[in-house]
């Protein structure tokens, strides 16, 4: 079994939405780390949104490709991350978000 441990910096609030299950893939683990490093300050510890919109159930509203495009190019106040994280990391993050 694979377990993903939460960073102590994210101890506030409910972290359950970021916890991957015991069936999590290595890509899920990478995505959680990326989310915590790059997204949590605007989208919240539990994906509920802060400065940025909620990402809870974002996969029901946007496709994986749409999510990749938004992270890569930015949109409506969200900056582009193409110079911050590489294309493979953007893909891993988009795949994970699409499942949420």
C-alpha cells in the first residue's frame, strides 16, 4: 500500500480532500505535492477556494485538457504556470484535479 503524508505546513483545516487513498498512484502523490506547493494558497487546503475558485469536483466541469490549458496559460486572474512547473507536472496535476 502507498500512503501519502501531508506536510505539516498544511495542518490547518480539513486536509482529507488532499489525502489520496491507499490505491493512490505515484502520479497522485506528485500531484498532491505540486498542489501544496503551487496551488494551496489560492485554492485552499481542501480545494474549496480562497482567492481562487473552488476546485472541488472540478473534473465534473472541466476536462483534463481544459485544466492543463488553464494551468499552463492562466485564465481570468490565474497566472500562467508554464515557467514555474514543466509540462509533465502540469499534466499530472490536471489528471489529479480531474478526478476530484
